């Protein structure tokens, strides 16, 4: 069978998240896991894993093209060349990561990773496909030097797994390893919004680059996690696009080429913070001090678990999915993570998303069972829901949002 065993990352890392939560509870540190933050973090990770089905091949093609057309050297695999590739990969990561904090264009895709006010394994899932595209541009130097695409992709898989384990508060300082590896202690500093910790510890596997370029800081005061101005939203869409919208408004306001250039390639500190406040009032008004009913908590949990299982099966059996089936299941998964995020904010329009999910689910079912009678049943069910749409919606909201 043609199975994509990279799908195993979904259950393995999900189990590790649960183990960390279990151990945190045993140590009396369960408050390090907020339900809403964990779900929002996992939602971003689900979308990123799904998008990998479409972009991983593009990355390989891009690296192959650069290697065939422009490689300076022809490097063969060997112990020393693997070691050199590892060092160059980590070095390129440092500069990608540093640009991701210091340049608006790159911060607009990296900011999502820093929005969570928790710090645990679920935060490591908070990676967007746009962030992956940005990294790809920095790693493009590797095939240009002459490293074969196969070597690059293998190392990136291994290199990409390491940071997962640095997103935890369960592990303290690690003695002599602190001198050269990025440890949980180092990365806690990076994720904190403490003034003295800002823009520090950009390394991914090796901390030596931070020590060389003057961006290293030790963890010697308790970190406060999240953005300097907390986002205060669990909306999947708002998390991804709020800073891009802020840049767009700032770009429109800017007068002259130089000012517009600074909006794109300047520092995030140069963006007027009042822009986000105005956008939030217009586009992302959110009730404060929300409480969640047991029904809502249970429904969100079930929907997240089902979405994770569906993601796992989609990646595992990717080879056997036709374009139509892959498109339908991808739309269903994306609607699910958007819907879950909206439930966390108790939006009043999520029933419309539920109806859209039902339509996509019915279409997917018909792709697998294209029988005329089945299609008639699905159409009749859809018409019945439309006929009593308002009543069903009211019952739905009453059930989920009842305190």
C-alpha cells in the first residue's frame, strides 16, 4: 500500500501533548493549560499539517529547480556534508527567525506563533503555512550552494521535530547542554513578553548563533507569555490576518515611497498600535469574561478530536484520494477549525458554518457513494433543514451557549 507515514506525526504529537498535560496536573501546574488556548493552538496546527499536503511538493520542486540550474557545487552525502548541512540549516533558521521579529513582512506570518498566552507543547503546533513559505526562501541558499534536495528535505524533517520539545514548562535548566543547545529554558525566554526578554534567543536547535550575534538572554525571571499587547481572540481567521490588516491600513496612511517601504520592511514597533484597536472595534468585537457550558466544552472537544482523526486519515491515505475528495475533505477541515475558534468566542453566526460543513460533508459522502437514491436523501435532508432553519438554529445556540 502507498501510505504516507508522515501522518503518524499527528497521533504521536497529540499523545505527547496529553502526556505533558497529565504530568502538569500531577505537579499541580494544570493552569499552564487553558482550554481555549489549547484548542486555538491545535486549530492552527491542524491547518498547517493539512496545507503541507499541497506545499511540501512545491518546496521540493523549488529546491530541485535551484539545484539543477544554479548549484555552485555538487555535494554528495557524507558525515561531514551532513554536519555542514545541519549547521547551515540552523544558521539560515536563525536569520529567518530574527527577520521574523524585526521585519513587518515576516512578522505578519510569524506573529501567530507568539499569540498564545500559554506555553506548552500545543504552542509548538502554532505554525502557519505562510511561515513555512517564508522559511523556504531562507533555506533556498542550501540548493544554491549544492546540497541535493533529498538531503535538504530529510534534514528539515528532523530539524523541524526538535523545537516541539522546547515548548514546555515542565523541564528546567539542563546544565552543560545550555551552552550550545536551544533548551526549553532558552525558548521560554523567546516566547515571553518581558521587556528584557524581547527579541532574544532566535535559535532553533543551536543557541550559539544568539551568543555570537548578541541576541542571547538567560532565563532569570518568570516569563509572561504572549504578545506585548495580548490579542485577546481565539478566532482562527483573526489570529492569522490581524497584523496583515494592520499593515494594509498603515500602508494606505503612509505618504511617500519611503514611508510605505518602512511599513513593509520596517519594524513592528513602527506600526501605530491604534490601528489594531480600531480594527478590533470594527471586525473582531469579542465579549469579555466568557464562560463555557458543559455542552459547548464537550462539543468543541469532540469536534477537535474528530478533526484530528480526519486529518490523520487524510494524510495517511493521501495517495488514494482523488482531487475532488482531497478538496472536499480539506474544505471540511478548514471550516471545522474556523468554526471551533468561533465557538470559543461564542459567535452568533456559527450555525451558518455548521450548515456549510454539513453541505461539504454530504458532498464528500456522495463522492464515495455516488448513488442516485443517496443523493435524493441528502437533498431532502438539506431542504428540511432550510425549511426549519431558524428554529433549528435557535435550539442549537440555546443548547451550546446555555450557562
